[in-house]
C-alpha cells in the first residue's frame, strides 16, 4: 500500500487531498498511467506532466524514479520563488 498525495490545483482537479492505493507500478510514470486509466479527472490532472513535480517519500524525484519500497508519492505544481 502507498499513500498518494495531491497538492494545489492537482488536488482540486482530482477532488481528494490523499488516497491510499495498492499498485504494482515500478516507477512514478507507471503510477501516473495507472491513475490516468482510473477516471477522467485523473486524466485531466496528469495531462501535462511538465506542469507537475513529484516527490517520493518526501524527496524531490523524477517521473522515472523507482517506487520499490516507497510509502508515499506526492504530486504538486512547481514552486515559484518569492
């Protein structure tokens, strides 16, 4: 089991801040494909991966990052300086 967290507009599009899922995904990209196949709201939220950042177990990662042993994946828009 893995916790998947959504922040900012990603959360707004999907409609929940967090969900616990069972996945066989090997990488973050595989997880995204699994989520997109669920419902249209996921397809919309993940339609442009260049507009998203991802963290695996609270470490900033890439979409090709392995998920072996990961407990948490978070998706969020890029942070802007200020």
